[in-house]
């Protein structure tokens, strides 16, 4: 009998070992799912910049509309026949729908920047959904069109949030690759010089139309960028110009590929993005 028991226990141990080898632990299965999910994120969801064949750039302005500053910026843009993209705060749109309506009529692009500028990465899905939907509705009421882009406040958003927002609202997530830190109010000359130094073909330039120094910086910034040969387009126009990416490195340079919270700088260091 002892011989039979020994054989039985050996067979049982072998069966358990096979099962353990074939099936990963719960933690490993979770990690595998996370890895697949991140890898499955379409490359077109998030843009920091765009690889283009030509000197095209997109100027973007966040946190407006401002009752006094945004109209001044619109005047500057109109005088130079420049089209820009505005990522607006829903509360401000509700207060000044006529300014957003003017921007849209003059050919500028309007994107969603949340209702009240919270940190999406620290919020529940339902709270994020309310922020987006309220702003979406406000933009639709002001312009007659719903936006197709979202810029999360502070650039702070998780990969999972990007996917469900894209699936539910159809939004691409637009970040940036040029940041003059104009929210720190360093002065118009510094804002201009930082933009001129960092801008490359395909750049998405971040600024804010709620700071006087930014508006003061724009005339010379626009003129000097044009002097360098750059041509201004909206974000959607820039994305449509996307050239075939020659390598993995180039692809990763044109989109955010971080597996967690994305965007720079952090909310702690940049209260206005």
C-alpha cells in the first residue's frame, strides 16, 4: 500500500506543478492585462507634437476666454491671418459665450479644457465625465459645434482615462512640446524667447490667454516665428499633415506613451495648464 501511496502523491505533485507552470499568478495576470491594455492604446489618441513635412506649428491658448485679453488676442491673430486653437474652461465659456463664438466664426479651433480646471487623474470617472460633458455642452451652445479635442488640466490624465474618454466622447488628447511657463509671469520677452528657442516643425505650443504678459508677447512672437519660416495651423490641421513615421523613435516623439499619469509639468508646479 505504501508503494501505491507514494505513486499517487508523486502524480498529484506533478499535476499541481504543471498547473502552476501553465497558469500565471493573479498578480502576473493583472500585469499582463495592464501591459496589453497600454500597448493597445491607438497612437492617435494623444499628441505632444506631430511629425510633419514642412514648417507647420500649432499655437494653443489655455484657460480662457478672458473678457478683456482674449478679444485682444483675437485682434492680433486676425491682423496676421493666423489660426489658433483655444482650450477653454467651461465656466468661462458659460460667462462669455460671445467671445468663444467669435473665435469659432473667425476660423479658430475650440477644444475642451474641463469645466473648472481640476486634476483628472485624482478624480472618479463620473466626476471627470461631468467636467467634460458640461464643457462640451457649453462649447456647443456657444459655437454650434462640439469639440473634438481635450487638453486635461495640468496635462494630468491616466492612460485608462484617455481610452474611455476617447471611446465615449471621440476626443483626441492634446498636450504640448513647447511650454514658455507664461503662467509664472516671467515677462513678455522671456515668454517670446522661450517659444522661439523651443519651437520646431510640428510643435504644439502652449500658452495662456488669461495673462497680460502673454498677450504682450504675442505680436513679436508671431512676427519672429514667421521670420523663421514657420506657418501657423490649427491642431486638427497639424494632425492631418502627419507624415509617415520613419521609426519607433519618431512615433514615440509624437505622442505621449507614459503608462501612468501623463503630462508635464505637474499640477504642483503649473497651476494654469
